[in-house]
C-alpha cells in the first residue's frame, strides 16, 4: 500500500526509497547512489551572498562515499563570509541527508545535498544564515510550544530579445495576471522550472504569469510567479534558494535573463517575495477557528508589525528595493494589517473558514464528503522583495513572531493597526496619516535595525557581528532620499536597475 504522500512525489529519492525526505539516512543515500549509477556528489551551501555554492566530488570508492557522507569536507570560510578571518578560516560543511536530490542539470548522474557550516570546535557556525534561522525557530518553539510553517511567493521576470514571434498576441501592458499562451510567451519555461523544483524537493503550490509584462526597444519582459506550500520555516528558506538557482539555470538553458530584482523599470511592477506563515501546534494550524482569527494569529501579527521597519534590513537589501516600496502601488508603505487587503503590510488572505459547501454546489453530482481544509489560514508579509537574504529574513520573521507573544500589549497593537479599507484612496487619507511608514532607503532600514537590534540579538539568535555587518552594508549605499533624487530621471533609474538586476 503506497503512502499517499509518496505515491505521486516527483523526487526520485522519495520514489526509490519509499520514504519521506525527513527520514533519509546515510545508508539510504548510499543505496540510491549505488543502485542508480550516480557518479558524482555535489555539496551545496548558502554563504553570505545568499546564493547556492557548489563543491563537487567524483565518487571513487565506497569508502570515499561513506567518508563524505559521514564527516563532510573542509572549505575556506574567509572566501564565503567577509567576517571570517583568513588566519583561521577553515570551516566544515556537513551534509543534511533530508535535502538530497538528483541534479536536474548534470549530464553526468549526480546528487546534490545541502550542507550546514560548523566551526573548528565542531559547533554550528553562529553566523551562518541557515543556523541563525534554526536558532530563531528554536527560540520561538521554546516560548510558545508551537512551530512555524512558511512559504514564499517567488516572483521573477523573464527578459528576452524582442522578436517577430514575441510581438504576436501581445498581452495588455501590466495586465498579465494569470494570462496564458499565446498571450504569454514563457509558459514552457515556467513548466520546466516547476518540474525541476518539485523533483529537487520543493513543495510547489502552483505557478502562473504575473501582472508585469511589457516590451521595450531592447527586449520583452514577462513576469511570472512560483508559489510554494507551507513547510517548516527552515525548509521554506532552503526551497526558495533552490528555486532561484533552478530558475536561473533554466534561464541559462533557454538563453534568457531571469531577474528577481525589486525594480525592473519605471512605472512597471517589480518583484516581491511575499512570505506567508502560520503557527502549528501538535500538527494543527492554530491561526483561525470558526470565529475567525485566533489570539495566536493576532499576537504574531502584532509582533511582525512592531518589528516591521527593521525586518526590511533582511527583506529589502538594495537601493532599488525602495523604488518598489512607494505609495499607491500594491507594494506596502504603511505599517498596518487587514483582511484580503492588498494596500496593507500584513494581509490576511481569504481562508477556508466559511461553512458554505462550495465544492458540492459546483459539483452536485459528487456525493463524497468534502475535505477538511479549515487549516489553511496564513498571514502574509508583503514588504520583502527578490533581494532578500532569505534565511535571515525568515529568521527575522520568527523573531518578530516570538516578540508578539512576549509583548504585554500585543492584542492592543493588533487592534490599533487594523485597517479595513484601501488606505490609498483619497477618502481614507486620515487612515494613512495615523500610521507609521516603512523605511524609504537602505540607510533608514539600517537605522531601524540599529534601534531594534536587541530583539534580534536576544538569546544569541543573530550574533552582534552579523547585525553590525548588515548595518554597515546598508549604510554603504548612502541612498538617503534616493526616490526624490531620481524623480523623472529614467536613464539614471535604468542604470541603477541594471546594476542590481541579479541581486541575491
């Protein structure tokens, strides 16, 4: 009898081993490699720049393979992290068995496996992004007795040459949401990426074309989105990074540029990286019940709102981030929350807490009992963009969620900052005026992090040196009043966009 979670799983290791990735052992990986003619093993890890690094091994014996999977390998930490001193830079990279997947791009059969960093004492590297996230989640669990599930909405542009074929069936400018061929031109690209991501362990919800689409003299720009399903917050970060790597690899295969940049050009939709989370207690989503949002959900929202400004230091990390966060767009600028409201910072998406039997109304011939889908309620943080340091961002969100449980006035803050209208409409101007705003530059973001750094450093989640480095980098852009300085200067905006086209 097949496990329902295994039967249709596209990950080849899951199919072969007939077990979930969380159950993979060293012997499982060895068995798969031997039985499937795998010739190479690639260690993959995320360094300071947020990208997926690679260390490749040709498997030359059973002992060699066993050693690699048992003790890992050494790497030069000073070349991966700017704050690791060259005089004592050796770090260990240790494989995490549950992350193993067949490399979809390798002509020689190869296994990729994500690794964690450890220092010379054999302890997790305190400043490694994935370890910061692990610590943040552990502290949340300690305070609440619950865990966090998360997912990302990965938006990207396909940038291609303008051809006679791409001129056929043009989609209306900035109205590409859920458009389909022939009005979109890169449906097959997204199809390939979706399949590769799923085969590589990503738990994908769906993919679709997004709002942004336009043509210029220099090319064709088409925005798409791939959204994941909720998983443990550490796994959510890993699959976003793998997803970005796969999209770029497929782009390279097709000969097109893929950009996650928050700003592409003046007046066009930028790329966000919206993050959804929910709190799980004993395997149950506790964000909503038959009455609506729970106290737990409101505390999480309050914590995220209270630390919303410094969270931009992790989620909006380049100057063009703040050309996206401008008023009267779907990207938020004011610190508030609301239901199904895309003008707010934290949106409570339409959930499935209604008692209406919609599936039977649409399919009266089907007499089966409807599925229980009451546990799907999330809250969505809408400020992050494609420049985000994903692991640090999710760690910051976990810190903020914990903060909500530690504040005495969390529920009062949630009540005070609730907005039930579109705050960008003129008739609701008074609502906007009472709200605080997000930072308008990397410089302001750094100031916000400096002011609230104690919350992120609490219990050693973010090392002080890591916070110092983030502040230093943000300040180095010196982008105070950048939006005003670039107003109506399309050429200068274009130069800045080109500079940060391949962020993170």
